[in-house]
C-alpha cells in the first residue's frame, strides 16, 4: 500500500529539475552582476585619468618661456 503523502518519483524528478534550473540561473545572474560591477569600477578609473580637451589658444608655462626667450 502506497502512502499518498509522499511525492511520486515523477514529482521528485520534476522538483530536482526545477531546483537545478533555478540554481543555475541564479548563479549565472550573480556572476554577471559581479562582472558588471568590476567593469564599471575599471571604467570609472580610466575616464578620470584622461585630460579634458580645451579648444583655442592656451597660455601655458612653455608659451610664456618662449615669449621671454624671444623678447617679444
């Protein structure tokens, strides 16, 4: 006589499949999230190191030194 409170083999197999599918998707999501945050940190450091482009004439120290040496 079978006990009706215990799940059948078919139901247990389905539960195992669902567990494996869920844990695989969760692991992939966590790995993607970890990689995304690492990339964002790396991009943040790279963009702040780049100089800001300025247009037009700029009076810098080497230009002032040239004017002094040229007596202009």
